[in-house]
């Protein structure tokens, strides 16, 4: 996985048995996966000093009352941008054998372009065809946030989300579409205001089966 984001198994308390299965044996829920970001090496004091040097090197003094605290605010702001919140990847047995598409549309997304360290913002549409387990719906947004909270390129971000869900959920198929506006393109350089970039990754059945692929793209609001 890129950019030192890590997922570690949760050191959970002893699991409580649920109702016995058909053979009379107690059924234990699958352990949750604790997904955390590695914060080793974060030094806010050093970041603040570097931010002050950066501003002064660009001819922006920090002696005035309004700018005196700017280097510290910059350091804390970027630390926040680069720090996804930890979460538990909670899955549940697909007892009903649900085999239709599960789709979370319009997940808000914000990240930072790794080439210029300028923000890009947009939405992600994430869907999957369940296999043996289903996922708590909020976790789809959590996974997007986890990978977006690092310096990124949109193409890699799209694939990371899809690959990670495929690995940890083992669904029949995964689809991820991201649409975003990059300020490194709209505020500088070509200054193409309003331009948006669209990327997609389809895995499993959503890639191989034309009808499933068309359904996913149609539900995301994209042309087939």
C-alpha cells in the first residue's frame, strides 16, 4: 500500500457467541479489522519551522499579527489533511444470500495532489456485488477517506480503494468511480476552471459481465 497507510488486525476482546448453527455449534462473528494510519515521524514543531522558512523564501513575511501564527496553522492544517481517522472494518454474514449491487453514491472526497500539494475535491461512487459477507455501509466512505488522506494521484486512489475492498471483503465484483476537480489544474497552470477528472476501476463481475457493468455505471449516473 502506498504512502504508509496501514491496516492492522484489531486486538479485540473475547468474542461473544451468537445462536448455535445447524450443527449445534456456537457461531462467532468474524473479528473486525482495525484500520489505522501510521503517525510515526510526524513532527509538528519541525513542520512549523519549515512552513515559516517556506513563506519567507517566497517573500511573505510572518512578523505581522495576522501572519505570525500562519506557519503553525499551516503545519496543523496539513497534518489534519494527511491523517485519516481510524475505523473498524466491520463485516456481517450475507445470511439472505443477497446477490445484487450495493452502491454508495456521492461520497464526498478531498485529497491533496502529490505533485503540487494542492487540494482536489469531488465525489466517489463505490459499489460491490456481495459474496459471503456484506459490509457496513459507512465503511465504504471510511475506506475512501483512508486512502484520500495522503498525497495522491486520482488514478492510484481509485485503484487502491477497489483493490483494498476486493482483498478484504472478497466480493464477486467491485466498482469505484471518482470525479474530482484539481486545483493544481484550475487555479494555476492552464487554469481550466470547472474542469473535472473522471477515473474508474472495475473488478470481478463488474468488469467481466457487460450487464453488471452497465448497471453499475447507470446507477452512478455515468454513460455506459
